[in-house]
C-alpha cells in the first residue's frame, strides 16, 4: 500500500495487507490460498514501512535514499510522543520486495518495523532522506525531511478502522 500519491515513495504493510498480498499472489499464480498458507511473519503485530532508494534523471542525476523513519505527533518539534522503530534495516534483495510488498523493480532501500499501536490519527510518518545530486563535475548531497500524515483513510486501507488495535485487543477480535 503506497503511503503517498507519488508512486514509489514509501509503502506500508500490516498483517492485513501482508495476508491480502499473499492471497493476491497465490490467485495470480493459480494456486489455492487458505488459513494454512498464512505464515507467522505475515500476521506479526508490526507495521512495516518500506522506503526504496530511487533515482531521477534530468540534467542531473539525483539519488534519494532513506536515512531514518519515525512516527510522531503531527507538527511536533520536540521528542515528546515520537515513536522510534522496533527495528530498522536495509533491504537489497528483489525477493524481499516481491514477497512482502508485491513490487518487482526495487533492489534496495530502508525498512522500519513499528508496533501496530503506533498507527493512529493525529500522528505522521517522518522520513529523513539523503539526496545526492551529480551533474557536470558537480556533486552535492543534503538531508531533507518528508512527513506523511496517518489518516483515517490510510488506517482503513491498512486494515485498521480508526486505530490499529493493541495485540490483546486483536486477539479478542478473532
């Protein structure tokens, strides 16, 4: 599920999205899919954000890569309320991207796992990006931040009606 209208900026998976993607892939491959095919990693109570490295080419080549991802209250300037990832790692295998997100062209990027309870309205994803630009004998690099609000629509697409339930609540819903 894309986090922004700009295709390829960042992608979010939740247990709901991961199972839906696995079922969609099985259908495309003309294979059956049932509860037995749902693996533990698919339903782990984490929201995973994939931030692929991407390149744009015009008169200069710009390579944008993720440096960090966090969740914070919308408009926050301090550290209060900031949610740091449970884990952050780089991915560089097409296989990871294909299975977990459904894409086929991205070869590298940043991945961050957050507790499902961090997904709630009034908060935003905070992306710290590094942009490296090169042109004719010129190389510049700088950091930039981008934020994406966590909206009711985003939560609905992620399979969480108004806020993602805590693990104990999720167990009660089964």
